[in-house]
């Protein structure tokens, strides 16, 4: 268990995954995984020396199993018991051959469950160095305004908020200000925040998103360089090209590294290098968010190229948003 | 919506570093601002231990929890602490479920 700074990961939709794979002899194997965006972020946070606390609802048999897996793995939980089962996914095959056989969605949180989850998040965040807000791909689980309220209330507590959100959840959080927004250019395009993917569009989005309430912004762009606006500078970052084993979760690893950078009080450029390295390393292995922290740090120092592309970009509009570095 | 519309009554006593706040009514999105302001002002006036008597609180929601957590943070930053006293069964349950009973002292 890491003993570093505490980082709360708001995880509204934990997922239980049952994977059916074949070993090298062709024999079938069954694996159970607790996952979902927040869980993947938490695993990388731990690899990077932080103490993540997964704050989420757990219900039904999928919730009980996911919770016990996380307990077994030593992940600290701030859990709320809910009536409806968590999402579950049964899949077959590995990597690019993977196909989903059965997929169930989580139910909506009722008013009391939502209040409990909210209170748990505030309680866990009170002494945290940073909070990561991960979203729900199922909008019916909780209202989008929850993310705005959380951003506002966590800001009132002086806790930096790192948001990895899109859609209405992003819009609501931005309205209340966040310390850092991590988003992909694919999400920007889907949300209508850029008309097409490209460096010029993404650079404009850096400015626009700061205007809308993000103090700092990091935009991942698949195989293209990452763009970021942190403090008074904008950056372009190139990471190493590594063999892809598992393409999912790269953005979540970046988000985790950004939060770790804030929690550990890293310099902005060191934090960005770490984020790009974490995203790159994640794709090289099975098991989302589980990359080795030492490997990430070494790659960050040796294999990430960082370039200042703008010095002194316009400051964000929001005086409500949190400082760019430090707990 | 203005705080005045919410049914809440605060009775404050303050002497040196010790203060108490007796809350009567519902602590929700309409009234939490008044409680938060009161706690912050007491801390600014030098209170380091604030005891909130919630025996007459009929209902507290997540907005109300924010007021308590912000009060806790303000006091903690100044070396002080927040004490919640006489919670009803439902309030005690809420504090327990959310883990807030581990953040500040709760007196039955």
C-alpha cells in the first residue's frame, strides 16, 4: 500500500468484468476484474506513489464481487451501498480479439444514495491533496449537475479538482471551475467543442476551455502530440512509441499522473512529462492502470519531449478555479 | 434562492476560543449558506472549538454536509476542531455512512 498523499477518485460507475481467455496451451481461463474509469485511475495513482481512495456506489452481486476484489488488492474504498447492481461485463478473448458477450448497465442512484455518495466524497476529500472526478458513461446514473456541485464544494474546501469528464458532466463542472481538465480531442469533437481534430483546433480549445472554467487543460490526441496549457504556458509533448497491447485506459493513466503531480507538488513540466509517460506505458500491458511507477518515471525523464509553444497565454477567466500546482 | 426562505434557526454562544451553535430546522441547499457563514465568522472571531447541537435538526442533506465540512476545514486550518452533538438517529446514520463521524467528533 502506498503511503503517499491521499487522492480521492470519484467513481460513480464501478464495473465488474468477467473475462474468458485462453492460456498459451489453449485452455480456457476465467478472470474477474473490478474496473471502470475511476478504478483504473486509482490503480495508476497507486503506482505513482499516492494513496488513492475510490469513492463510489456498490450494489448487487456485481458490486459485492467488485468490492471484494478491490479490498483484496488493497484499494481503499469510500463505498456507499446501493440497491441496484453495478454494471457488469462478460467478455471473451484478449486485446483486439476481445468481444463482449453480456453487458448490464447500472441503475440510477436514488436521492438518498446520491446524498450518501456526495457526503462520502466530501468527507474523504476533506483531507485529500487532490480529487479526480471521473464521469459516468450512463447519464441516468446521476444528474450531470452533481459534477458541478462537487467541483464547487471541493473548491470551497481548497482541494484541487482534476476532471476527466465529457458531455453535460463536463459542461456543469466547468461552470463551477476545476483545477485541471484532461480531455481527448475525440471527446472535444464529439461534444462539439472543436469541429475537426487537428493541432490548430486543439490549441484553440486550450484557450476556450480555460475561458469556460478550467484553470489548466491537457488534451490527449491518440498518436499525435499532447497539448497542454498549464500556468502561463502552453506545451506540446511527444511521448515514446510503444507496442500496443491494450489501447484502453491510456487517457485514464494520464489523468492519474496529473493528479499525482498535483498531490506530490511536482513542477508543471515534470507533471506533464509524467502524464505522457503514464499514458504511453499503459498501452504496453494487460491490466488497465497497472503500469509500474518506476518505469513511468524513467520514461518521463528520458523519452518525453516537451516544447513550450506559447509563453503567457491568456489567463483563465475563473477566479473560482483552484491553483495549478500543489495540494 | 435566498437563505432566508429556508426554515432554520441558529442560536450562537461564543466565549474566547469556545463557541456553540444550536441548530433548529432543516439544513439543506436553502439554509446551508447561513450555517457555513456562521461557522466561518466564529472561526474568524477566534473560536477554535465549535460545538454544533443538531438535536433539533429535522433534516440534513448533502448541501448541509458541505457546511459542516467547510466549517471543519476552517477550524482545522487554525488548529481547532468541530464537534457535532446530540444527533438524531437519522443524522447519526448520515454521519456514519458518509464517514464524517471519523472527520469530526460526534457526541451522543
